[in-house]
């Protein structure tokens, strides 16, 4: 059910960035800091490789 809800929300997203966290199992809540850092690094990497254009209603990466 959570997967379907997430897919509905993603459909309307302007930008989707997916960090590599396949090595973190759902029940490994003690690895939260590692997951957050991985997400931060991924966003930083994507933004450094992209030009960002701001449109009135959304952000466009190229």
C-alpha cells in the first residue's frame, strides 16, 4: 500500500532523486544517519552536474 501511495506522489514531482540505499534493510533503523548522508551526497552530486532553471511553476534541471 505504501508503494502505491509513493508512486502517486512521485507522478506529480518535478524532480526525482533516488540515492543508492539498497544496502540498508527496512528494519535497520540504526542506520538512519547513513541513509541521510547518502541522500545528501546524491543531491549534492546531482545539483553539481546540473544547470537549474527556475520556471514560474517548477524547477527544471538540464
